[in-house]
C-alpha cells in the first residue's frame, strides 16, 4: 500500500534595497578684480655745466694787459728804480766819504762802473711762457631725477560658492513574499484502508 506523503514547497522572502546616492554640487564663481595703475611721471632737472678759461696771465706775457694793470706795474717798477738809484747814490756817497782810507782813487772806479753798458742777454721765448698761465675751471652739470609713482589701486569683489546638496534615498521593500505550499502526493486522501 502506498502511503501518501507530504511535499513541501516553500519560497523564501526576498528583500530588495533601492538606494539613490547623495550628491553635492559646488560652484565657485570667479572673483571680479579691477585694478588701476596710474602712469608714473619722471622729471629730469639739469643744471648747465660751466667752463671758465682765464687767459689773463697768458695775454700779460704778450704785453696785452689792462691799462690799470700797466699803470700799477709801471708805478711799481718806477718805485723799485728810485729805491735802487737811491741805494746806489748812498753807496757812492759812502765810498766818496771814505776816499782817504783807500790807496786807489774811487772816482775813476765809479766812472768806469757807470760808463760800461751791461751785456745784452737774449734767448728764445714762448708765449705764454708756461701752460700754467692759462687757468681752467670746470663745474660739471648736475642732474636731478624726480620719480613720482602712485600705488596700484586694487578693487577685488569675491563671490561665495554656491552649494547644492541632493540627499540620497534608501528604500527597503519586500520583493517576494515567503510562501509554503504543502501537498499530499501519492495516495488519495480520505480513503479507507
């Protein structure tokens, strides 16, 4: 005799998860930058250079003198000649005063000294007689540079970032229900044996 048997058929419950990732969006707008650089200015001041050449002594060597200078030099020479002549006369007077002490006659000696002309001396000459007679004076020019600079004018405007956040989603649901099916297989039920 065949006994009935039970067959069990079951299905497990299945869960499913649906998820949506969170996202963040960040945008950074560019900053606005304005700047202004004023043009620098430059000023140059230059004094004139000065050159002076003094040739007074060089011209004096060539006897090209100012009349007042000529008069002054001639007066000085005349004074020296007078003093020299007075000294000679005093010397002659002293010699004549002591004529008795000498064995020789003083008068012919004095006459001989006065009658002879001194020898002439000559040589080549240069005009001016030396380079030191021309005097130079030089004052160089002075250069003064004035710079006028202005600082850079800077104007910066910043913008904050824009942030957008999209939250994520997490959903758990029952995809398949659990089930249990029991079935008698084989014999017929409700049968008398």
